[in-house]
C-alpha cells in the first residue's frame, strides 16, 4: 500500500512514477483509479486525465496540494465515486495510459481492468500498483502470460504492460495461456493437473477392467 503520511496524499515507488512520467505528454489521454501523488504527476504533464476516487475530501486535498505548488488541474477530470460503478458509463475515448491503484480487493482490480485497461489503444500502457496483494497479483500474472500484453517491467510492488491490440476483451478461457500455463492453487500448472487427472482416470478405468476380468 502507498504512503499517505508525509505528503498528505497517497504515493507509491519513485520508479513507478518515473515510468509513468516517461510516457506522458500534453497530447496524452490517461486514466487512474485512486488518487494521490500520481494524480499530480498526470496533471503536471498537461495531458487529459481522468481520476476516479470515492472520496470528495481526497479530491479537495489534492486540489489544495496542487494549488500550493502551482500545478494546473484544468485538464484533470475528477470523478467522485467508486470506480466499479463510475467506469462502465465513463466516456473517455481511447487511452494512452491507465494506472489501476484504487480498491485492491477481489474483484475490483478485474473490474477496473475490464472497463479501464479495456479502453487502452494498441501500444498503450497499463500500470498496476500493489502487486503484493493477491487480486492485483493475479491480474499481473494474467498480463504476463496473455498474448494481448507485453510486459515492460515488474517488481514486487508494481508493474507495467503494453497492450498489443485494441480489440475488445472477448477471449474465452480456452484461448488464454493463463489458464493452461498458470499456477493453480493446490498443485502446479493447469496442464500438469490435467495430466494428473487423466492418469487418475486411467488408473480407475484399468482397475474396473481388471475387476471385471477377474469375475
Ligand atoms: C494507494 S492509494 C492510490 C495512490 C496513488 N495511485 C499514488 O500513487 O499516489 C488508493 C486509492 O484508491 C482509492 N479507492 C479506494 N476504493 C476505491 C474505489 N472503489 N474506486 C476508486 N478508488 C478507490 C482510495 O481513495 C485511494 O485514493
């Protein structure tokens, strides 16, 4: 989790901000769930930015923080509400970068991913913060294996992926390497588990045939 202490706003690791800053400009269109120092960074870049936070007081704190430091917020749209309810109806067009750092409890990161990262253009960047938390880590593991994404960088805390196409998210599970190659609770990659199941079923069948023959 970030640090809300010394700045009076949330924050995360410098390296994450550096990656984001390197991809921003006055022509970029960006979106984040959650708010904090990242919002200040997006504002300072001068591009169009959407920031979704459920807390009006958080937005007010950020406004004051920016006012005190002469950071222009005119191209930042604050949407006060929960991202899972705001995002589906939000009209943002194609996005260049999406930072998901709002509610980290299951299934919120997945909802933010569907409605937020789903609006990234091909080549656009997804940044996930707080990979130490299970729901976010699951999403990061998906992006690592899915052919629709290219990993830019990943640490214990955060990661970034480039979207390879802007096609809608419609793939069924059989077309997702995440299913076949990923770790499944209780024992190794799904492929291995299928192998074990097949072996188990085979043993059962052989036992039944042998029992019938011995009658
Ligand atoms: C860790 S902080 C964000 C830090 C920020 N990205 C940064 O680097 O400065 C988490 C944020 O998520 C917000 N949040 C919590 N639940 C949310 C929800 N359902 N939708 C959107 N934001 C939410 C919190 O209000 C807080 O602003």
